[in-house]
C-alpha cells in the first residue's frame, strides 16, 4: 500500500468536484428581428370588386342637400263683405184694373215712393233683398173721370188713411237667364188702415247701371181690407170685389 504524499492531499482537497456536463446541443440560429414600423392607425381598406363597387355607386342614393326651411308666414284670410245698398224709386207705374156691371175701369198712379236695401255681388248679380217698402198715396190713383175718382177715394177712406203701403218681410230669389230673376215676396199690405199678409210674384231685372226693375201682378180682394166695392150712378153701376194691381217699379242707387 502506497501512502500518498501530503502535497497531493492538499491539492485534492482544494479542487472542487467536477459535475458531469451534458453534451452541448446545437440551437437553431436566431435571426435578429428587423425593426418594425409603427402600425398605421388607418385600417387597411378591404379589397372590393370594381364591378360591384361601380354598381353600388350607381345605386347609392345621392346625398340630398339639406333644405333650410324659412319660417312659415301665416297669412290671415281677409273676408271682403259686401253690404246691402240703398235703392230708391226712380220711375214706375201702379195701375188698378176693376170690373163693374157696365164696363171695366182702371186707375193709374205714376207718382209714389219706394225704398229698398238690396245686395248685389261683385258680378252685379242680385243676391238678396233685405227690405222693401212701397208707399202709394191714395189720391195719386186717378181715372179720367173726376167723379169716379172722388167715389173711389171716399171708398178707400183717403182722408183718414192717405197711403196704401206694402212692406216686405221675406223675399226668395230664383235666377233666370241673363240678368233676370224671379222674386217671391211675402209682406204686409195696408189698405184703408187694415193690414193683411200677402204674397206676390215679381220679375226683377238688373240693369248695367245697377238699376232694378220690378214688374208683376197681384189680385186683391177689397173686402179683405174692409173696403166695400163702390157703386156709381145711384147704384146703377156696381164694381166687383176683386181688383188687379199691375205694377212696374224702377229703382236706382
């Protein structure tokens, strides 16, 4: 047995024990990374079919230019009201035809008064007759025979009731051809102080100068107004109860 020398022991004690090492493994070579550009914030546009894109452009609605609305102006409707106008007697004639046991007779008046409120529209058409008053002085009714006049005036009580008066209460107007109208009038007729409601038909024509011409006929029963038919020649001539009033009245503004 060989005894090691002290020097060898010291050397052996100071050297660390070597660990077994694994055989080196070849690692793939790592290529250095290239510096990358900062990412673009705008995303890539998707690829589109140029044909479809053209169709879309054609189909795409055009963007309408916004219309700025002006404040709406509220227009007030202005109603033009046409007021009735005053018409007065211009000319005319009142004629009373009667019968008797001997012959027919008549009394005529060409002087009397008439006042009316009439509405004509912008086209000069008769719209309404709001009021109408005819006043006939009894002693303006005359015959060529003065004796007949005196008897008639006395019968009609002309001294107590000087006027025969008609006052319109309602008028219905029916247009005819041209500027002609049919008027159905209702009103009160006062004779010898006795008033009765009557109705009568009259034709009306509107002139170019806006004059009004009324014509018509009305049968009146004298006893309805308390009038006794007069007699003449000591009763040899007696008049009938019915008399016919024929009238023509022209009125203007």
